[in-house]
């Protein structure tokens, strides 16, 4: 199974769909997680934090949904 985490586009939206902690748990269960670069910026979560949790980072929505 693969889960894609997009960067939110709604004005004023500061949430991100998954935290690094949730990503770690999903990956431990065998799920592949792909995160769009900057998805956590408004929540003060860096791409590096998602990467360290085991997610793959892609540059844009086209790459995210094509992954």
C-alpha cells in the first residue's frame, strides 16, 4: 500500500495529513509513504523530519500522484 501526503493548498490551512510519528508507524507496518516537499512547512515540520521518519519526498503534486 502507498499513502501520498500532499501539501495543503487552502488559504490559511496549517495542518498536514500525517506527522513523522504516524509515518514511522505506517512504515513499520509495511506501508510506503510519499510526501510532497513542503507539506509540513505551515506546521513547522521539515522535509528532513519526514525523510528521517522513512518517507520519500517528491518535489510537486504531479510527482506525488504519479508516484
